[in-house]
């Protein structure tokens, strides 16, 4: 399999527009972006409760 050229990318974009419509695509991309952000945060260990030491004296 070769790399995607400009013609193939154009065809994929047109098919996505036909399937989802112009209004739905920004919502899908926003959801994809937030999902990737959460995945990166989880992979780097940010916000992980187990990695922070807990203070049992309180």
C-alpha cells in the first residue's frame, strides 16, 4: 500500500461530507480532540491519584 495522495484525501473528505454533513463534522472532530487529550493525560500520568502521596495525618 502506498501513501495517500491529494486525490485520495479529497475523495475521503467528500465521502465524509456526504455521510455526516457539514454540521456534524466539527462536533465529531471536537470529540476526537478531547478524547486524544484525555488519552495523552492518562498516558503521561497527570491527575493520577495513586502516584501522589497521601497525607494520612488529616
